[in-house]
C-alpha cells in the first residue's frame, strides 16, 4: 500500500508520496511513487501512483509514448498537450490500455485491477491544474466545489489534519508542513506506508522544478515533526477538560476565558425482569 497527497493552492502545488510497497509480511520493498516530467520553461507534470505496482508501472511505461487525438484532430502526447485536461486524458487512456491487456488475466488469479493516480502541474499559457484518475481511466479535477487536494492509498489517517488546516489560500511552505504532518500520522498508524518520502513544492508560473527533496530517516526537519507533533497533540489533549457525569453542572459557559465541560446525563436504564 502507499499514501500520496497533492494540493492545488493559489500559490502553487504540493506533492508528497511515500515509497513502500509490499506483497506480504516478508516482501517489503521500496519503489518511488512520484514521477516528474519536466521541460523547463514549457511544462512541469507530476504523477503520483498507488495500487498494484505492476499495473502502475505499466501505465507509467506507456505514458511517455501514449498518443491521443487532440481537440483539432492532431495527435498529442504529454509533451505536446496544450492543457492539463488533455494530459489527464492521456493518463486515462494509458490506464484503459493496461486494463484491456491485463485485467482478465488478473481476474483469473483473483487479483483486482487496483490503480489510482494523481496528475498535476502546469503547462505554459495555462493555469495550474490537478486531477485524480481512477482505475476506469476517468478523472475529476481539484478546485471544483472547493476541493483543493487529493489523496490516494491509505488516506484516512492523514485526512483530518488537512481538512482542518489547508485552504486554497494556504501558503506553500505551510501546506508542505501540513502534508508532512499528514504523512507522519499515516506512518504512525499504518505499517504499509514507509520512508523514504518524495516532496515536491511548485510555485505558480515557475515552469521548472526547483524544490524536490527525498526525505529519509536522517532528515532533521521530518525527525523534528515526528517527535514534536505527538507531544503537541498530547499537550492540547491534556488542556481540554474531562467530561463530568454528575449531572449538576450547567451547559458550556465561559469562566475566566476557559470553557467549562458540559455535564453528561446518564442514559435511562431498563431493569431486568425478575424471576
């Protein structure tokens, strides 16, 4: 399994992925889940992948040469597409080709066609865009109806902190910090996600990659996050009053600037029949 997150913000894009893959308790390996396609000054495209490793590797193998018909009927690739929408179409086309080739054989062996992808970036002359591509090859775009991020893989552990912190107006460095905390929460709760990590931070209209780092267990900043985040959570937890059960206290009310806990009224009980 894996965990990847990508954010589309007013200031730029943030991509973060782990690198663990496993096929059983004693078959744990490291494979990068982030692929960067760059033509400096023209386009920066980032692909994150989760799911069956053989499937996602096959999709990535096709992407460099995958050709679809453009809006004017001309053939286009990820290197010639004029929009990220067409890049997402190319990714979806590659997924469908792998499905057509392998899905039936996988099914005979009891293996689902499991593949999730995030593709985003910027092409010269177009705003930044971010898409989540599903196993059927269809996709949705971030920035619609207020959604500014996508997750794939083991997403549930890292989702709460992103929901509470990140908005389209969040500064890039703050969003990168939030993504790393989200990853730390996932690492803490799920052994199928693991170091090293790949982090890419892209500034609007840069059209080049200048902030891409591989994070392992020796990275000082991530070690600080791992040690301090849990401690700070515990401090906040300890500062919240415990619930009371005597039913005598009033509803929440301010007292010296601090909220008082609301009393918990006991549930009514049904006596067991006698005899």
